[in-house]
C-alpha cells in the first residue's frame, strides 16, 4: 500500500505538511479532508454544469430523508420524480451501492461509518461543489470533513449531523450524569443499552482517551493495536452489564419505555420520541465529549440521472429544506443559514440543535468515519474495519 | 428434480470454495488466494466455539422441549379425542401459523419485557418480577413456542398410523396402558417424532431474527455472525466458512434421522 502514496500530492495543504502535521490539516477544520490513498474514482472529473433533469431520481436513503413536504415542490420545479429506497443500516447502504449502484441507484445519503467504504470501493465518484451554491454557506467543517473528502477531492455534499448522546432515565438519575462512566459502571448492571454497531468501539476509545491518557488516543477511529486492545477489553468488561445491544432506534425507545434499561448511548431522535411519549428521560453530552454521525449525499459511479442528482443536492442544501429536514428528523443542518429558518418553524430550535455552534464545537464531536489501516500520519499501523467487526462479535459473545 | 439438486449442490460447493479465500482488509474485495485461516479462526477462537455451542445447544433444548410438549397433545388428538375435538385442536395448532413469525415474536417481547404481561401478573399476585426479558431463557421460550406446530403435526401423523388393533392386542396380552405406550406406541411413533425434530432443530439452528429481537447481551447465533460478516464487514469468505458449520451439523443430523426411519414418516 505504501506505493500508492503518490496520490498524496493533491492539495497544497498536504504538500506543505506531509512530513510534520498531516493530521493537523484535518483537525484545523480546513476543508481539505483526509490525506490518504487515492480512491479508484479520484481522477473522474465531475460534471461542470447541470443539464436538464432526466425525469427520474433513484435514492438510497435514511427513512424520512425525502419527506413529501420537500420532495413534492422539488418534483414540481424540476420534473425529477423521486424514487426512494429506505435502508435499515449503513451496511445495507454499502451493499445496495455495490458496483457503483449498478445503474439502479443515483445517490445515497451515507453516514460517516460507510463513506470511506463506498469511496474506496469506487462505488461513488467526486462531486462538483461549485454546482451547489449553498455549499459556501456550510459550516466550514462540513465543507470538507475527513470522512467524505480525501486529498481535497469531495466525494459528496454534507447534509445533516447529530451527536451520539448519553440518554438516561431522570427518575433513576436524579443528578444528571456527566461522564460516560455510567455505562461502564457495575452499579448499573442489566440496565444499560448501547448500539449494536462495531463503530461503538470508537466510543470506548473516546472514553479511554480522557480516562487513560497514557494510551495516547488522539483519534478514536485511528487506533493502534495497544489502543484497540484496551478499547475492546473495556467493552468486554461492559458486556455483562448490558441488557441489550440495540439495532434499531425504535428498539431503544421501547427498552426505555418499558423500564428494561435506564441509561444508554443514543441519538437525539430517541430523546425527542421518548419525551413526546411522556417518558422521564433526558440526554447529555458528557465531559469526555461524544462521537457523532454526519450524513453525506453521494453520487453513484454508475448514476443514470446525474442532472436530477445535482438538482436534488442543490435543493436539499438550501436553508429552508435543511431546516425542514432537521426538525422532522431531529438532527442538525450543515447550512449555517438554516438557523433562521429553524427559528421561524420552531422558536428555540436553532440553539437546541446546536445549528448555531461555533467552529470550535466540532472539535468536541468525533464524527464517524470508517476505520482503515492507514492512520492519519500515513503509517499503516491502524486497525482496519474488518477487525473492528470481528472484535465486535467477540465482545458481544 | 435433478436440476434442483444440481443448482442447490452447485451453490453449496461455491460456498465451500469461497470459505477458502479471504478479503483485502482495505478494499474488502475478495482475494482468491487459497488458505484455511477462516477455519483456523473458527476452531481456535473461543468466541466462535461458544456461539456454535450456544446455537446447537439451544436447538437441541428446543427440540427436546417440543417433543415433551407435543407428544401428549398429538397422542390425545390421534387416539383419544372425538372427531369434533380433533378438528378443533387441529385448528388451534395451525392457527398461529397464519400470523407472521415477526408478529408472534414481538408478542413475546410484550409478554416478557420489564413492564410486560408476565411481570404484571406475577406482581399482582404478590410474587417478585421474573427478569427473563432479553435473555437466553427468553429465546428458549420463544423458539419452543414458534416451532411447536412443526413437531405436533408429524408426531400426530405417525401416531394416527398406529393401528388400534395393536393396542387392543397389547391389552389382551395383559399390558397396561403405560406399558403399551412405551413398547408399542413409542417405537412406532419414533420416526414421526424424529421427522418433527428435523424441523425444530434445523429451524432453530438457522434462525437469526429471534436472537436479535428477544436475545440479550450474550445471545448471538451462528446466523447472526454470518449476517454481520456479510452485511457489515463485507467478509463473505469468513461468513461462508462459518456457514459450513450448520451444514455439517445438519448433515450428521439428517443421516442419523434417516437411520431412524424419519423420512418414511414424512
């Protein structure tokens, strides 16, 4: 793999810092993204204009990401009829997009844990940000985050994001917990739930980065063998305390509703739903920080309706649609102009969802990205995702 | 029929071949280099031994449970009940099969969870709550319930075929009821019971939905690991290697069942 480092000389940022601080490029929030091996489609030049719509658009997406309320005006304006295929998991998205979408799918609303898998399989191709006028209004971090931008090439347009929060029962926890330690605490045995997802190893690594600084964990998605073993050991000691590893958001909601669990890792969506149902819950971002997910609209390599795809991406990037989607799904828009629209729809929501957060806020959230063997410093000592998956199997037992 | 066998066997052979390949950890593309690493991991990593043991063990436990539950009912239906009661019982046994598998599993979640029907009933009569929601005990209960009809029907069919004249002859020779059940009915019904056990055992062995829904923290089945390797890790070779384990278990099981005459009873 070392031979492919030739692909590095892509951005000025890299040339300047290739020796010293490649990682600093990613963490200083410049839109240059990651500096890694060259993906198969890196040389595919994106289109430079948006032609007439092809009349159809086939999307693989998260349920609720193409609601009637913003799809209907889109179809009316562009003539692109939107066909949706909601996916149940990131993995389903990856398998649907195999072979560049196979000509069946034009776009996918992939989350950060799937992005690099899609990019390195050559299933998605670079997109032209110049064709998306609102891109310049995005939070700087989301213009070129490391999970969808490699060597300065954008393999998609950021959409929305959300933190992975600590959800707890307010009757059980009268004093709100301030640390992730509660989900590793034997005192809560049998009352804990965490997502059934190998990326959860990063949550353990994030916790260890604060509680065991001697391990030297900087990026929870780039772990060497020692750091990885420590995270896995922590999760193995957590396993007997777990009531259930939840697979679907609705599973976790019913676990909290029925009193099977009192604390767990969750998304803001679960908190909103549980509060609507009158359950005594609240969520928090503990002192150690949190991991987060961020979704990107990516263009299939074999997309047959690229013009409709660009028109769609342009549309969902506008402040109004960003705000509508954020409020209907319980997530945060990447377009900073969406804040005012959110306030208009639901006063107070902009601050509630951190849509007005300053750039520094994004350093406290470690966004999902697919773990790969190549670390941010260019060495190949990091543990790749397939080992995360097999370790996750041994953790669950 | 020959085509069917050919296509099926060809798929199995392909599965076996894939198991000897591996994937490139970076691109997750299949690398066609022959090796036995996948099998080595399955045999040496204690996690996989635990998972195979749990799957086969629970399949056996469910089968035994269903034999014990089904035999008396099937005997009653075949030999004791009136024609009318018999058809009523038949309807009762088959009716749950009309409802979706998922609906029935979710119904059990509602019964077994913390604030479910079971705990509500226990508490209302002053007993402590049973904490069996999301455990292996819950999986045992749900599997035993779901597959019970598949045990009752073949057992009933076998018992139906036992001629009453044999029972009368046994009685004439002085055998009491339990003696004739043990020496006459049971050996003749055995192929039916074994046939039923093929269903309950293989259906439990291959299931992965019930472990997801009603299982707890340590409830993975072989199917779950195969599923996560295909879907999440994109590691088809390892999934194929692990998938050969239930194939082997079932091959042994079916050969044994054939010796016991189960296929004549179907």
